[in-house]
């Protein structure tokens, strides 16, 4: 009986979220936490029903609209699931594995002299197409989660064109999206 | 996540003065505290991808690393799991003051933004159900989706024109985006495949050039 708390911990949403996120961020080659976004969404929305698609998309949009690394969207999801501790531990879960990997790479001496070796080149060359596919998949998944009607889909498409054609800062488009949303356009 | 979809190039290639490109020039030790503060200041200006801002701070403003050094660190960080900007800052911090420096740089990158995310979460809890806020957020989400798509399109457009790259690209997109397979499963199959093929191609090219020489 006195171990019941361990059981409760191991089955708590916070623990499950953090272990899943840590596993992903420790293996997220070629695109980081953006590339694993579809997986995070599947885990918290489809598998565990902790939050809705709308909450997930909102968390992502809020992270895009605030300063700091975009991968911290996971921290807002942590907040939605388990409050302050959720946000804190989700951040730690995202940051700790890559930091440890990087530390190991530094200690092994792979961070300087051997840069540009054949294997490293092969890894980089192999990862680029994957990373492109993963990022586009993330965009596709988010778009299909948020664009419920043709007007929203049209706005996403329009913004894609604007970003490709102009050098407008992305923040302006987030703002334009907010205004369009408030005006009831999308 | 570190590319800025608003600009054509993730890392601005503004010319730097000669003094910044002096590799091996005598540098003063920065120290963990200053690393933490500098990274915090930098990350708080970083909207829509921190990497270009890290470049500006490290190479152009503070001149802690030369342009070429930054490119090398970026190339290395792209083969490590996780966000490239984190690895770059950690490696620079570590070079300066050991693991404390690396940790200070990473904490600088994420500590204050994490507090901001908590604030965002709190505001979402308070006002997330208010109709006008909900509408604004759904508009913002549609915009955020376009940022991601553009990021993906830019990397895609830069892919080498060879069938191997496009097949791998399509496989990654279909597995994650359409079939919605688990990330780990997809990565466990596609990464060894992609790296193996690139390795074999590099070896074949080397053998080819050796034959041409002899």
C-alpha cells in the first residue's frame, strides 16, 4: 500500500507526458520538436484525450506568438495538462535529453576536430530530405487540425503565398490571423 | 524550428568585419553568469525562430565566435537530436567555462521563456473560453500552420534534384503527415536508410573519382 504513490505517479498524465516528450526530444533528429509535433498531438489529443485539438493548436499558436524558442509549445501543453508543475517539467523534458546528448558529444571530443568527416556529411545529407518531409507533415497536420472551414483553409494558403513572396515578419501574419479570427472571418 | 519562415535564409549573411573572423584570437573568458544573461536577452528578442537571433548575438554583436565557426557548429548541431540553437549555445558555453557554461547558456535560452509560457497557459485558462479570445486563437492557429508549411516548403525547395532525396522526403511526409505513424517508428526505419544511402553514394563517388584519376 505504501507504494501506491509510485503507481499513481507512473500513471499520472504529467509523468506520461514528460517521458513521451523526453523520448521524442532525445531522438528528434532533423527538425527538433517541430518535426515531432504530429506525434505529440496524437499522444495528448487522440490517445489520452487530455486536451482538445483546439487547445493543442492554441498552445502552438501562443508559443509562435511569444518570444523564445518555438519548441516550448510543449510547455504550454504541460500547463494545460498539469498546471505550473506541468509547464516546468515539460520544459525540462524537452531540454534535458538534447543537452545531455550534446554534453556527451563534447566530452567525446566530436565537437571540433572531426567536424566535416565523411560520416557526419552522410548523416547531414541523409537527414535533409527527411527533415523537409517531417516539417511539411507538421504543417499539414496543424493545418488540418485548425482549418475547419474553407475560409480558414484559404487564409492559411494565402499566408503561405505571402510568406513565400515577401519578407514580411511572421509575427505580422499571426497578428493578422488574430484579427481575422476576432472579426469572425475564419 | 529554428528557421525563420519570414526570411529566405535562416541565418543572415551580413558581412562581418575582419576582426570577427580572426579564428584563435585571444578571447576573454565570458563566464556562466554573463552567458546566461546574454542568452536570456537574445531569446527574448527571438520571435518566430531563435536561430537567426543567436547568430546575430554570437557573431555580429558579441563576436564570441567567427562566422565560419558558427557554420561548423550549425552543421554539427544539425546531426544531433533536438533543436540546433540549443546545441550551438551549449557548445559555445562549454568551450568558455565547461559544463557550467554550457548549462548556463541552455538555461538562458529556455528559463525566462518557460516562465512566459506559464503566463500564456494561465491566460489561456482564464480567458480561453471567452468567445473573442477563442476566435483570435483559432485565427492565430491558422496563421501558425502557414508558418510551418512555409518552413517545410523552403527546405523542400532546397533539396538536391535526385530521386533518392525526393523518395525519402515523400516517405517521411506520408508516414508522419498522412498515415500518422508514431515518430519513433518512422525515424527508426528512415534515418538508417537515408544515412546509409548517402554513405554508399559518397563511397561510390569516391571510388569513381579514384578510378578517373588512375
